[in-house]
C-alpha cells in the first residue's frame, strides 16, 4: 500500500512538471512572438523615419526641385501604405492637376480634371478630411465621375487625403488598390504625414520662387535705372552731341533685352540711316536699314509704314529677308527681330533695331523697355535741337552786337564795319574764307578783305 501511494505521488509530480514546462514554453513562444512583432514594428518605424528623413533631406538640399520631392513622396506612400498606385493632385484654380504618380494604373502628369464631389480626390479637398471608398466601382451615385474612372482603369478601394496649408487645401494624395481592401487607421495617419511633407515642399518652392522673382524684378529694375542714369549722364555731359547719347541708348537697350546686336537709326526723310550700332559693324547696320525698307514684307518696312512696333519671331522663315542675307553674311545669323519706332507727333524720326541670333521672341517688358529708350531719344534729339537753335541765335545776336559796336565806334569809316561783318559771316557759316563785294555801276568791287 505504501509503494502504491509513492508511485501515485511520483506520477502526479511528473504531470505537474510537464504542465509547468508546457506553460513555460508557451510563455517563451509568446515572448518570442511579441519580440518578433516589436522588431517588425521597430523596423517599420525605422523605415518610415528613413523615408521621412529622405524627403526632408531632399527638401533641404534641393528646395526648388519640387518634382523630385513629390516623386519620393508617392513612392514612399505606396510602399508604407501598401497601395498599388499613388497620385498627387495640386489645386490649380477650379481644377485638379496631376503632378506626381507612381504605380501601374495609367496617369498622365499634367492632366486636369474639375474639382467636383464626384471625384475622391476632389471630395477630400472640398471636405478637408480623408475620404475612403471601399469599392469605388460600386459607388455610381455617390462618386459618378470617380466610379467611371475606376471601371475604366480597374482600381477598387480608393483613399484621398487633403494636403492642407493653414487649413486651406492646396491638393490631395490619392491611394488606390486593385482589390477591395480598406486602408487602416495607421495607414491613413501615415499618409497624412506624407501629405504634410508634400505641403512643406510645395510651400518652400512657392516661397523661393516668389523670392527669386522679386529678386529678379529688383535686379531688372536696378539695371534699367542704371541704364537710364547712363543715358541721362550722356545727355547732360554732351547736350549738343547726340553720338554719345545714341551709343549709350543702343548698348543698354540691346544688353537689357538679352540680344546680341542692335542699331539706332535716324530717318532723314528718304530712309533710315544707322546712327549708332552695338555688336556689329556700321556696314551691317547700313545694309539692313537700306535693304529692309525697300523690300515688301519685312518688319522694318512695316514699322516705317505704320509707325508701330513690329516683332518678327523668325526672320529665317521670311523670304523677304533673302536679299539682306545675300548682301550681308552677318545677317544670316539673325533670327528674332524687334523694330521700335522713334516718333514725334506721329512723325517718324528714327528707330531701334534689336536682333537675336536665336528664335526667342522679346517679352512685353523688353518691348516696353525699348519704347522707353525711344521716348528718351526723342527728348535728347529735341533738347539738342533747341540748344543748337539757342546757340545759333546767341551767336547771331553777338555778331550783330559786334557790328553795331564797330559802327558806333567809327561812324565815318566803312572799312572796319565791312571787316567786322565779313568776319562774323565767315564764322557763323563755318566757312574757310569769304569776301564782301559792293556793286558800283555795272561792276562789283571787293571791299573786304581789302
């Protein structure tokens, strides 16, 4: 009886030990599973952080390379949210415009579609919150436009998350799956992070482009002010000489327009004649001016006839310019031409002829710039004319005063008076020599010089 009892206790102990061992193994398996799950989550978290860091790195190192950032965003969103296809749409006026895409579903970059509630992407923007449709093909009434696209391209579950800047939507990220399989809350939250990064990239690019534009505008304004100052300085330092003024004008007009060659020509009643050139020879300017106006169909001839600004996008495509290219080989390099008239009360007094060696039409700002130089040229020409007229008038008055002074100082002597008259006439007429003759009877007698 005692042996039987000991055997029972022994068997009970073995069973108890086995139970504890089984529980221990189960606990270890659970710990291992938990550890594996933690490692998996840690790996996913590290991968997500790495993707975020990569996006931020691109933003910081290439702040103006928006497309590179958006391409990384769509690839990362597809990978970590387990989507088959990802597209970023930016809000452009009343439309959505596709700006980045990754995945097998066809998507044309630059494609525009109306921002209406029937699209998942547009609904997310209009409601400013994530919109998920389990099976877009089946949502014919709620998403008619989106459902039609889904049937056409074969996607099913669709998620749209708005890209918000200061609570205003600037676009959306759309995830698509080709099967019915809803995105989890964690994936939606992660997509919001990617959307925020896309907004940062878009905003940075916008701000930098605005700053660059303001800098370019300021630089352009300063260059124009400097050019104007140079012209005004030339006018003030040489008030009676137009050569330096015209030279400063054509050099600055050609340079600020990004052109290679230019001519400032004056109209002499019968045609244009080059008065100042930049980037080419005077013969070049003379040939272009002389031949262009005589040929029908040239921009210069049209400008001369209409007194209006004329731009020729590509003179190489105009047969009317063949003779000019034949007479002057340099003109064969000219492609885009700009002709701006210099007018005074609708009368043509000259023109700016600006040329580029490549097909690159001049902008409205550049045309207005040359028009401003043309207006300055009118002022310079008029100032010079008035100054020369004033100078001639003063010289004539001085000459008259000199003669009257001689008459008053020697009232009984004609010879000093004749000599004074002749000297002033010779000087005022810029002659090398002159004579004063008196008519006596049927003959002339020279009285000065004696």
